[in-house]
C-alpha cells in the first residue's frame, strides 16, 4: 500500500509540473521532463536498495 502511495505521489508531482509547463513556464517544462524520465528509474533503484537492505536483516 505504501509503494502504491509513493508511485501515485510521484505521478502527481509530474502532473503538477505538466500543468505548469502548459501555462508557459520554461523551468516547469524542464522539471516535467526530468520527472517523467528520471523519476521512475530513481524510484526503482530506491525501492530495490531498501528491499535488499531488509532482506539482509
């Protein structure tokens, strides 16, 4: 359940930057691209690291 909430919050942040990008902000466009390209990969890496730490215990 917590993983689902984390994924939804990341998608929500990307959607927020998308709305700002549609209003014409150049910095928001760059942040939207960063969130949509990098956030899923970073999320997988973080979840994998946490999972490996708990498996060793």
